[in-house]
C-alpha cells in the first residue's frame, strides 16, 4: 500500500464547514474594467469583483456557531447592558486588564488613548509605525519615533523576533527628548507593517523595566497578541510547554494597558477596546468615550456585537488548535511561494504573507509605487485581492511634505481566519508565481488623486509606461536583499 506523506496533520483545521457563501470568479474582461474603475487601488474594488479576498484579516473572520448563537442573546439596553459585563469578564480573564473601555474598532481606542495621554510636542516611541496609530498620535500633537530593531526593516533577516524593540534606540530617545516628553511607548505585538513579526517575552520584559525606570507607560497594541503568543511558544526557550492562553496573559502583564482591534485575533467582524489597569486613566478615557463612541457600557458596539466578541475572545484561546491552524495556513501559502522562488518577507508572518515588491520589480523606482502596481497586477491576473504596504501606505512626512520612503515595499496577502481553504491558497500561489514570472512587463503607477489623510485607503492612480531597460538600471534603488529562496520560520 502506498503511503501519504506530508505535514498537514500538524496544522489541519479544527472545525468543519456548516454554511458556505458562494463567490464569483470574474472574467479577465471584468477584472480589467474593475481595476480601471477602482483607479488601480485594490481598496476601491467592489467585493463582488473579487475572487479570493486577501486584502485584510480585519473583520473578515468567519464566526463560529457559538458566536452566531451569542448574537441572539445580546442585551441591547442603552445603559448597563448584560453583554458589556460579559465582555468585561472575558477581557479580564483572557488579557488580565481590569478596566474596559469598549470602542467601535481599534482606531476608536487609538483616538481615545492618544487624546488622554499625548500633549503637543510629545514623542511616542514604537516598534514600527501602524497607519491609523501614528495618525492619531500626530493628530494629538505628538510625533512617532521608530525604535524597532534594524532586522525588522530587512525582508531577508531570519531573526525570530523581528518585532523586538531596540533598547539602545529607546535609551537614546529618552536621553534626547527627556522622559517627561514621552507619555508612553506604543508596543505592537506581531508587528503588522514588519510582516506579522513577533516580539519576544524577554524583550517585552526588558522594555517594560526600562520604561518604568523612567516613568514611561507601556501601551500594547494587542490586536494580534494571540498570534504573538503562538510564536513565543514555538520559538522562545522556556515556553514550549506553556499554553498560548498563559503566554498571552504574561505578555499583557508587561504593560499598563492595550488598544485592541477585535476584528483580528478576536474573531468578530466589528469591535474593539481600550483596556487599562489604572482606574483614573480609565475614568478620563470614559469621559471622551461618551463624546466620540457612545455610553461607557457599549462604546461603539451593539449588545449583540459585545456578546459575540466575548465569545470570540474565549474561543481564540480555547486550546492551541485554533491558532496553530490559523498560522499553519499562512505558513502553507508562504512555503508554496518560497518553493516557487517568489521573494517574500522572512520568517513567514502570523496573519499574512508579504511579497517583497522591491525584489520582484527591481526596474521600478520606489516613487513609481511598485507594491501598488504589483497588487493591481495580481488582481488582474486572477481576481485575488491583496494590499499595498509600502510608500503609499507610509504617506508624507507632515513636517516636510515629502513622501516617506520605507525600506519595506511590500504587498500583503492577508489571510482571513477560518474563511478560505487550502485550494484557495494554491490558486493564490499559482497566480502570484505567474505574475512574478512576467514581472518585467509591469509598469509603475502615479497618483491622480491623493487624499491628505491615510491616503492609501482612497487614492487613485494611473499606469505609467514600463521603463526601458537602460532607464530602469539607472533609476533602480539598490536592493538590500537578493532573490530569496529560504525556508520559512
Ligand atoms: O481597523 P481598526 O480600526 O479596527 O484597527 C486599527 C489597527 C490597529 N492596529 C493594528 C496593528 C492594525 O493592524 C489595525 C488595523 N489593521 C488593518 C485594517 C489591516 O488591514 O491590517
């Protein structure tokens, strides 16, 4: 008898499918019309024109039967909803924070946190920027300072914890601006813009100690802290036998509070919260909550949203099988792309696979927006929707008005939780590999409409001609990395 080989038993899904949502596969003609209509911005495509939607893992999870049942018992009272108290208990049990400020989604929590803590002229160090987080910090009069380790900016580095804070960079900033001008450090777990890369427990502990020596608060962006906990269990000595639930609680113990977009780890389609330890800070946050979001016992959520969220928070740590399968699927796609010779960010991240657009389109200078062009080309090829995470997302420096030029010029293939199958991953890998094989035929893009704030969401573009070879060689910025073929983390 033949034997079946492979490692899928390591990560196969711990659920079966009870309901399906039919999707349409648009034709090439339909895709051409759709991307033109969207101004070459995948955010502006209609979902009906998309086959496999890997734009984001935000709010795109499939809820479980238990979560759908929980919706039915939501308490829609304006004040004092029972569902709010269920949510308070879930956040306290799973994340360890006693004070809960519910918001409509993550950026609602970022707004309130920034407004209660930042004064004009303050500096907020962080382990790489996130778009909405930095926007709210700047709106409150602060400025962001990147203190992530250098390896995070190098797609080829195999550092197991590329989300770590460089403590020397942090010490230098404290010495330069003074601790009194640093209200808190914004510490993201499983850093999104670095490729879904984790922070180690050792680094979290050391950062917390350093900050507390100087009276600086540590505020986590715990949006993907569960995925970070998984990587700690897999990679950090001493954690292999600990459950992700225990590790998650320990991560949060090294912080004074957290903002969370519940649309990711927490397995719901909408929701978020600010969680804190200090009751006085929570009192101030609630003062703003009632103006911006809603009463303190619902924030921006309905009772049923809070009920499904409380259920999702418990479900995500109900054994390690969920997160193992979730990250296993991302790794599966990443390894298919590595096998096809496609340059991606390594190690493979937690919530998506990030294509290295600089290496795929070396003939395009960064100001011709290679990652934006690559995302449009992938959609045209197969109807797979991805997201630019490069110069367009980075925006302009508010002081100089110049484009920021991040070293990472990436296209993110983001995997929604519990939504797509292995075949969808295979179709995606085939499409990306075929686009990369003809990458020298892809031209750049130029803005035709550039919004001032968070421009990547609503910008429109026009195609530029494919540069002639000689021009391309002159205009090309040096690449930090060769075409990568290496094993994922
Ligand atoms: O989209 P929100 O407002 O629920 O959350 C904002 C937000 C905050 N922090 C981090 C790390 C995020 O990834 C995040 C949202 N991310 C989106 C929408 C994404 O596509 O990655």
